[in-house]
C-alpha cells in the first residue's frame, strides 16, 4: 500500500495529466473553429454606366488696356455690353449671364536690367462672364463661336466648357447595388470552381465613385470627377467578403 505522501504525489500527477489532455482537446477544438472561421473569400465587384452631362459652365474674358485708366474702363464696359447683347441674341437668358468683378493691373516699364520699375505707364483692365446652364449643347456651341465677336472689335478669350452631372446622388445607390451583385456573382463562380458554396456576407466596403471621360481606364484612390467631357462613365466598386460553406 502506497504511503500517504506517495499517494498524494501520484494523485497530483494523475490530475495534471487529465488537465493536460483536456486542455489539448479544448485547444484542438479552438483551432478547428478558427480554421472554420477563416474559410472566407474576398472579391471585388464593379458596375459602370455611361452618362451625359446635364449642366455646363462656360467662362469668357475681355481685357482692355490704355495709358488712361478711364479710357481702359470705358472700352471694357463697351465691349462687355456687346458681349452681353451677343449672348442674349444667342438665346441665353439675361439672368444666367453673370459678370465677374473687374481686375485692374498697373503696367510698369522694364529697366535695362530686365526688372519692373515703379513708374506706371498704363493700366490693363479685365472682366469676364460666367454662364451656368442646362442647355448643354447651346452653350457648347456658343463657347466655340463666341470668338466671332472679334469682327465687332471685341477680343474675347473663351474658356473651355466645364461639364457636370447633377444627378449623381440619384444613381449612386443603384450603381453600388449593381457592383455588389457583380461581387456576389464573382464569389459564386470562384466557390463553384472549387466545389464550395458561398454563405453570408462577412464584410463589405464601398470604393469611391470614378467619373471619367467615356471609355477612359483612368482610376484614382481618391476618386475622379471629370469636368472636361460631355459624355462620361461612372464606375462604382464594392469589395465584399463571403463565408465559404
């Protein structure tokens, strides 16, 4: 018969052994659960739609200079009146023609060393107009034809039109939903190829919208909002993680 001290030592060893076996079993189950939880697939879906700008912004500038500030101002006002009349005759409503503030620059002669002197020999005055309109085609045409004012003595500098699409928010949800459907389809195809099925969505992350010239492949992490093109592509991207069953 074992002595009491020896019995206690034997009992402790047995208890420790059982505890280690139990811990190993629990650890094995935990690893199994972790591995099962890691059976996921992450895919990126996208959707693209072509849109046509529904608003245009056009700007034009006129400048006059003279040794006499008053003459430069009078000439500028006369040219601006001709420009406004021209635009109204082209069908632009008067309340859409916004005149910018007049900018005045003093003209200085150059010294023999090529530096401007403090002497003032004249003034250059510049003023512009800005038009924001839903008549995209009409204002685009004016931006191309307005230089014909040169024949009337008005030296107009015509800027390139800016094209905007004002209904982005209306189609944003639609585009993101289409991108999510594309992501799910990709996940299903990948899972099917490996003999699996996808389960519930673990996570979803929406990318920024890309508004680019039509047929462009340009992308940016911060998103693109093209204003140079009448016809545009809007692209939505969604990254989704699915469980694998």
